[in-house]
């Protein structure tokens, strides 16, 4: 991942509403959540929600898939994984210095393949 791309992703997550949307979608997992349910859970007006969803989609943090007349949104876990790897690569010259992230210090652990919850 390039620095400019990482900066764009972090800027998108730097807004309180977009961060809340992204975290909700991460918690929902690959199945995602439809737009109206996101709005209800976060108490956002449809136009505001649409604006933030479009921004997160544009930078590649989330993806929307149409189902009938609804759009299901889900987090793009590959992009999130790349961003986490970019932020933590070569951290502290290879020393374990991030105790809260040791539970998810590999791709397999971040994706839950070990059976542990990060």
C-alpha cells in the first residue's frame, strides 16, 4: 500500500459518522447490513447516510451489493487488512510493542482463522 492511499483511507475514517458506519459493518461481518438498518442503528438521516456511504465506497473501505430494491453494504476486509499491515509494518524494529494488537498480529488471526476473536 502506498502512503497516499493509506492517507486517503485514514482521512475517510477520520470523520465520526464514517468511522461509526465502518465499525458497524466490521462487526456485521461479510454478510453486511442494508442501508436502512445502518441509518436506524446510527440514527442518521438517509441523505447524510448516503453521502457517507458513497465516500467510504469511493475509497474502497466498503462495498455495496444490490438485493432487490435494497443495497447491502459490507466492509472491505482486504482493504482494512492492507491498511493495518501498512500501519504496523516494521513497528518498533520488530519488537512486540503493541499489546492490544498482539492478538491479531497476523493475517490469519485478524481474519479469525485461528478461532480466537481479536
